[in-house]
């Protein structure tokens, strides 16, 4: 959403070239909404969604914890003023020397999804707490996470027993239902799996304490999405259903839901053309595309709201593409995007809901185009 503060920034600062502007008041509101929706869960912001220092500083000052995927992200969070006790090293794929570095920096909580990773942590971070990630089907997510992370629940039991044997603290279970998850029920099956892992381990005298319920909370793009409150109610109901009155500690790791709606990208129309005189559809080329920060338009998965100064004029679907010389740099073609027929070269367009997964996905200098500039206001 283009807030008044963002509109004012564009009007007064008139930045040259494509750029992202993030309104930190919206991030603050999102944090508060998660806090209220799940008052008993600790919030671990998924840093990869947008690691701008001002966002990390704001969230650190609000009391957030952080989910990091690399030593560089851990260092950014420490720099922002949060202590190592507020950091989870949540990537299941880590070099042993990075685990050692994180351990030296004071990080005590690590994700695993196999025996081999447990061995690395036992060597490089002795005594650390570990949680094992279980697979979920990702059904209903607009940006699903496939089978890359996690193991089947029966294997998670073995992995956590092994961690215990190697002197680690087997602390809990994690899952991620898939990003931009618009189905409130998605957490239910994963929590049922988590409870089964808890029960199996309890039989062996290992008492897990924590369920990391991951991210997946959506941003409103073109369609409405349920509120944080609705997610909170559905998740709390599922927790109670499966764990009864012995609720574990819980964590959520919002990324997209924390920053997505706080950002707007300003872009410019570079060209409007057709491929033949008879061509029914225009091609609209912007100065930003898949390589400039809009990578999540891959397979036309994420469909951003686009505003122009000519909204209100007659609309017609067009192919929307980026400025680079890679033919993959087309955002919407199978499902064309309606834009005003009067839209012309030099017009400014605002791409909303772009606070998450844009600056971090922008290439360094493909075709000489600079990485996406960003301002946090
Ligand atoms: C990316 C990621 C998240 C954030 O996911 P969103 O869908 O953006 O909320 C949370 N946890 C882990 C482990 C992740 O990799």
C-alpha cells in the first residue's frame, strides 16, 4: 500500500531510477498485530525477507527475535542491537565453520533436518539447542517451499534422539507451511505431526519444549488475505487440539507478513510497443524486472498491485516485462496484466506490496543495471 508517508517521499525526494521505499510505521503495525494475534509465541523475524539495517533496528527495539540463515545475517542482527540469545540459526544447510562462528558469537539455537547436520553441530557448537524441521506438503501456498528442507516426522524422532546422544539439547520441532499461505488450516496437520514427534520422544525420556511454526503469513497483493488475528485464532485452536493443556513454547518466523505491505517500488515505463500491426496486445517494458528485484514473479507466482497516474482510464491486458536482455525477464505474459491504454513512455508506475523478497533478490549488475536502491522512512 502506498501510505501517505511513502507518497510524500516520492513527491519531495523524486529519487532517480527504480527504488523501494519502506514505511517503518507499517512494519511496526505488523509487529504489533502479530504480537496481539499470538501473544504467547515468540516472534523471530525472518531476516532474509528484508535485512535493511533500519528494519532490523526497529524490530530489535520492539523486542523481536530473529531467524537467520547465514553468519552475515547473524552479524547484521547483532549490529542492529539484538543479543545472540535472540537469534536462531534456522537454515538446515550450514558449513561447519559457519556453525562454529555462530557459536563463538553466542548463538545457541540451531535447525537440523538430518543426522549429518546434527554431527556438525555437536562438533562445532557443543551443548547447543537444536530443533528438527519436518516436511509439510505446502499445499495452498502461493510460493511453496518444496521438499528441500525438512525430513519426514519418523526420521525427525531419530534425528532428535541422535542429537540427545551427542550431548545436544533436543529442544523442539519446526516446520514451514509454505510462503504466502492463505489457508488458515495449513498449520493444523503440521502441528499434529509435531505432537507425534513430541510423544515418540517422551516415550524415550526426551522431553521437547518448543514448536517453531515458521512463516507463511501472507501479504495482501491483489486479493484480500485473512488478518493476523484470524491466523492467531486458527493456530491457537490447532495447538490446543493437538497438545491439549500441555502447550509447548512456540515461535513464529514471519518474513513476508512482517514487511511485504510496508514497501512500494517506484518504476518507470521504458517502452510500450507491439510485435506486429495486428498484435492485439501491448508489451509494456519497465525499468525493473525479474533481475532487478521482482524475482517472485517467476512462474507468475506473485502478482503485485500496480498503480499508475492514469488509473481510471480504460484498461487493457498487456504483457509486462523488465528491461534486461534476458528473454526470461518477463513478469506477466500467460496471465496478462490490465493497465490503462493511455499508459506511455516515461510514466511512473508504483508496484505495491514489494517490501519483502525484492532488494535481496536483485542481481548485482546484470546488463549493468544497479541493484535495487532502498530507502526506509
Ligand atoms: C523464509 C523463511 C521464513 C519466512 O517465511 P515467510 O513466508 O516469508 O513468512 C521463516 N522461516 C524460515 C526457516 C524461512 O526459511
